[in-house]
C-alpha cells in the first residue's frame, strides 16, 4: 500500500505541474494582443489545444490511476483515465491511458490466457489517497504473494455494482469486462449495433466507445466531432459527467428534439400524433406540400407595367414551373431559376408588343433593348408580387406549422385529426424531424446569405473608416495646438497612415473560438465524424432520416433493446431501421450479462414480457441480493407511496418513484424533498419520474406505481431500474404477471 501511495503522490505532483504550466501557456497566449494574421492563427490553435488539455486534467483529477499490470518480463505499467508522461528528454510514460493497446491485457487477460501478465492489480482511491488494493495472480507458477490477493477477481466489480448511486452515471473504466472491451474497441467505420437488455452496461459501453474513438482517431474526430443522441434531457444529465471523467470534453450530447438549430421541443404529442409524424411516408407528404406551394394562376395574374397589362396565365407559368423543376434543386434554391423564366416570359411579351414590325412581323429591338426591358421589369414591384405568389420563399418552420394547422388532403382524415394543431403551438420532438426534412426540401437561397454578408462587411468597413476619420481629425486638432515648426508633431503617425478601412475591418472581425461540438450544434448541415444513439429502438423512421443526414459516412454506434420499445413510432427492428441506408451491411452484437439488476428483480420483470412473448430470454444477472420485490394494493395511493418511500429509501444512494405523469402532482404533495418535472435533479435523494423518463437510468431502490396503466415495454423498463430493492403499489387491476406476488 505504501509503495502505491508514493506512486500516486508522484503522479499527482506531475499532473499539478502540468496543469500549472498549461494554465500559464494559455494565459500568455491570450495576452499576446494584436498580432499578425498567421501568429494569431497559431495562437488560437495553441489556446484551443491547451484549453482542451486543461479541461481534461481538471476533469480526471479524482481516481486518476486505477490499475497496474505486472508483466512476466518484469515491466510494470500503471493504468489510468488519461496518459501522463514525465518531464524528461524521452517523455517517459508514467501513467498509461486505458485506451492504449498496451493497457488492453488489463481488461482481457485470464488465468487461461494471461497475455504476458504475471499480476493484475486494482487500485481503489479516495481522492488522492489509496484505500485498497486487489491483486489477481495470472501466472499460476508465481508463488509471490502481496497479501492483497482477490481469489475470484470479482471484488472490484461487485463493489462497484453494490455501491450507492449518486444520480450521475459513473464510468466503468476500472471494471470493463471482456465482452464490453471488444465492443468499445471495434473498428471506427460502419454501423455497429449493440443490443442488450437492462443492466448490461450498453450505455456505458457506448460512452467508453466514444472516448476510445476520440483517442484512436483524434485528428479526424476533433474536427468533425462526435454526437451522442439520448432519449430525453434527464438521461443526458445523468450521463453528462462520464466522458469528462475520461478526459473527453469535445462531444455534443443532444436529444432528437434539440437537433434543429434554433428550435427546442417543449410540447408533447399524443401517442397517435407521434406515430403519424414519425412514419417514413411523411417525407413524401412534405414533398407534396412543397410542390403545392409552387402554384399556378387561377386563372391569370395581371401585372401593370408601363401603363400596359401583362397577363400571366396557367400555360405560361406551368412552362416556367416545369423548366424550373427540371433543375431538381430545393425549392428556395430553385426560385432564382423560376424568377429568370418569368422575367424572360414577361420580357418577350413586352418586346413583342413594342418591337414588332407591322409590315413583316419581325422584331426591331436589338439585344440592348431587350436587356433594358428586362431590367425595367425586374424593378417592377408587381412582378415580384406575382413571383412571390407563384413560388414563395419558405422557411421550414412556416411550412411545417402551416401543414400541421391544416393537414387535410395530405393524410387520411383520422391522421389529420391526430396531428392537427394551432400554428402558434410549441414544437414537439416529433416535429423536429419534419422541420429537418422541410429544410432539405426547401434548401436556401444563397443570394440572401451573400447579400447579408456583403451588408455586414460594408457596415464593418464603414465603421472602420469612421474610426480612422476620427483618428485623423484628432491628429489635425493636435497639430493646430502646436507652434509652427514644432518638431514634436512632425513625426507622429496615426492609424490612417499605415492601414486602410478594409484591413482595419479585417483585424476586428469576430474570431470563432467555438469547439467543433459547439459549431456542430449551430449548423444543421454538419457532418459528424461518429454518431452514437442510445435507446435507438425508440427512434421513428423520420428521426432516422435526420440522423443519417448528419452521418454521410455511416459511422455510427447504435445501442438499444427491442424488448424495451415503447414509443408508438419506434421501429424496434434493426433490419427495418438500417435497410434503407446500409441494407444488411452492419455489425450486430449482443450483451448478455446483467450487471445492474439483481436476479430476484429480473425474474419478476422477465415474467411481464413472457406474458406476451413466451420465448423471451432476459440477460442473466450476475448477482443476487436475497431481497424479493413486493407488490401491494392500497386505497390511499399518496399515503401508501409516502410510507413505501420511507421503507425503501436507502441510507445512502437514490430512490425513484415511477408513476404515470397525471399522478405526479398528487404524489409529490406527500413526498418530502422529491424532485420532478421534465428535467428533474437526479442527484436528489428521491426523484419522481414517468416510465419514459426512467429509460437508461438506475437507482438503488425503485417504487413502481399503478403498473396496470403501463404498456408491457414501459413496465419492463420501470421494473428494471433498481440495483437493490423494488416495490410496487397499485389501486387498480394488476397485470397477470404480477398478480402472483401481490401481497408479499
């Protein structure tokens, strides 16, 4: 123990020195002030790199080192969350990053296949203090003993599984199992599907895979960023500290409802509405909606020009529309072509009226005359009013809101009733893929963007010129105060003497210091280097269209469990999800060991699913607590819930009450200190959730309320959130699968 403490002390001394040097370099770089363009670029790169290193050093400060491997060659390596090197000429490794290949035997070596190891040691620390050691002897011929031997090699894993929950997911870097390690280190390219039931660690594996990929492919993924998609904000808060604890801070975490810049989904759809909006054929529906905005006159549009009336009829506009559509451009981008066709048509009308020779019918106008007519038409507001009517510029928000306000004619009457809603209503999660689809169909008219950029540039130059003018005026005033021939004023240089307004504006342009993840969050068209989707079985076909646009290389890790599919629009089948995008070219693997849920609770949860699917096989639990879950009837639900919370609440750790959302207010009134809402504080002792919010979370104890009101998938999720104890309360009828344990 003493030797390891000395190592830890030396390690942290090096980390503290590295942190101090990094802080100083960032401070010095930021203090450089105005520098030439190249030097400023180099400074910004240095600041970004050193700031990332500093964030990593701060994030992994606790439990930095967690293991050691002793090779039969006599070499020893300490393993930790990040790599640390000595400050010597060779930059000698002090601590090996857990993701490095040399660290892999720490996770994979067994007595049967020792991989060159003599001993594997687990270090348990409290801050910077070593509190326990656990050794596994892998070279059975080695008679050396340390007194810290762990005969089974499971002590550290079981300690982690039995430890009190904190309301935040912990990393599993110290206890990664062999089947998990294979998935974490799987190749970067292509689609990897990781299927696993409750408690198999699939979420933790996905997060550690993100950290591993960022380590192995730093240059690529640091530029393109990694996106992690979770089912709800509570879940993202729950997992938010895992990657920073592994030294990775440049990852974007988001729900589907947050993947359209400028929009955050705050409203909730009915189950029927979410199902309709999520169907794949909504892409065709929106395409028809866009085409219908490309309208025809009814019957004509009259345009007054130069005291004449020009008539745009159905035939002329139809020809312009068909020619524009042939370009196969998005609606807004195609508008420039439509404008050109309409202006040409009107120009021909005017030219024919004023330029036709009455004797032989030839046109007397030359090309310059034709150009002048076209330019005059382009300045006529009535022309642009007609174009706006026939081919309007549209935003995704306007298009989708208008469609949902009156969807009749595009979907069946029943579907229209399900999705119809006022224009002013807030957006829902199921709306966001529709907005993204609309954005693809509409595109953007880059003339508007270019014009805005030119205006902003002109304003910057104008402002810079104003500053230079003030500088010149100040110098003039100063010279007038000096006596004629005063040498002190003759050598003075002002800003306008050495720089013009264009360059002055360049120097003061705002620099973008955002990380790749921050820039990606603001850019709908960003292509991520890798995407990880948790609870992937819940996403609708329309949501998958959105995500696949964000991953043109199809570099993705999808984790989930079809048995837990609860959303009405959820696909639940990996083949159905992926066939439109990669056909059958994806890798499927399954995690079959349940580390979280005790066998007593898992048996009860499995019975719920087997009631509908007799062939269902749950993941096997690695542990048993000896505490059976109970099911009780009550006439006073809030009172019984308060009593059960007192009974189930752990001395340390967290308890979740999982109940239908409409019961939350009544229950919260009787539960002291409970946290609830769309984004509850999971670090509080007692949290009140609905079944969908509980997805992916875990608690020491769980109280499930009114199970008869849940669907099978929701109930299965709710029953498998506990690591220690489970209770069930009901006033109504029980599912048959739970009736056998009622009253226990």
